[in-house]
């Protein structure tokens, strides 16, 4: 259920983001998302050094946050899950890492920036979805292609992304699709928050599993036999960083 909810949330954002970036005037420069790339003037060893230094700085920044923040390994406690999600959000912000929605927007922009027509754009979007492991349970792609067919039939020519009149017609059709699917722009931040909580819970579950396995392995060692196992929730992650 958690996975399906996550995919549904990501699908909603993918559908909406794709509709925004379909309009060329709303496209965001790729460099806005390529936060880990080196300046174009750097070459060879300088570029590698720049990338290494940036990654090193991001890692050290992330570790700095994790060493200060208390994380309770209790995926069944909503408060612990919320706290963990907030810590990871702080890590992303301070280390200048991309959020889930920013990653989606960045991928769409980089993959479609040079595509002139709407049909190739939508087909490329389908490829992005498949690569990202998402399923189109909403049936949004088929609906958008039907809308494009309708608009191109009315225009009597292929729709180009810089054709303002044609794009206005297509986006009006997309608005109808969004209404039918229950996708609203104002709901996207809430969906992202829900997704982050689900991801935080899943990560805490994995941490708990690894901690229990480590303690089980340790308990079998001669020097630890007879000792009572610690409660995972009492562990302070900061002591292991």
C-alpha cells in the first residue's frame, strides 16, 4: 500500500510537471537543476577536482547535520517518523541536494529541452516514466495523447511547443483531464509532504532491520554472550557516525 501511494503521489507530480514544462516559456534552465555539475569553463583534472570538492562538501555538510540531530529508530511512532523526515529535509537544504519534485522537474527539463513538438514531448515523457519505474495507473498518458490528437485535428497540423494558440488549446484540454483525475496544483505540496513521510518511514524500517541484525550478530560473539540486547529505540545514531 505504501509503495502504491508513493507511486500515485509521484505520478501526480509527474503529470502536472510535464504539463507545465510542455510550454517552452515555462522551462527552467538545466543549470538550475544540475547542482552537481562543474562550470563549463573547467576541463580535465580541474573539472574532476571541482566535482570531487563539491561532493566532499555536500557529504561533510550532511554528516554535520546528522551528528547534531537526534534520530529515534522507531518507524511505528509517527513523531519519530516526522522528526526523521525533517532531519533529512534539513540535510537536503543545507547540502543543496534535490528534493523528489525537483528531481522530477530536472529530469523532464533535461530530457525535453530541445524537443520542438508536443507529440515527441509526450512520448519522451512516457520513456521517463518507465525509466523511473512508475506505472500510469491514472491513465493520464492516454488521455493527454487523445487531447493532443483532438487539438492537432482542429489545427490540421502537428502542434509545436512554441505555438501559443495551439498550446493554449492543449492546456485547456489538460485542465479538463486534471479535473477528471482529481489533480490540483495546490495539492502538490501536500502530496510531497506525504511522500516524504512515507519515504522516512521506509528508511527507518530499514535502519531498524539493520540495527537488529547487527545486534544479533554481536550477541553471538563470546565477549557479548549473556548481555541483554539494547532496545533499538534507545540507540543514538549520532554515536555511530
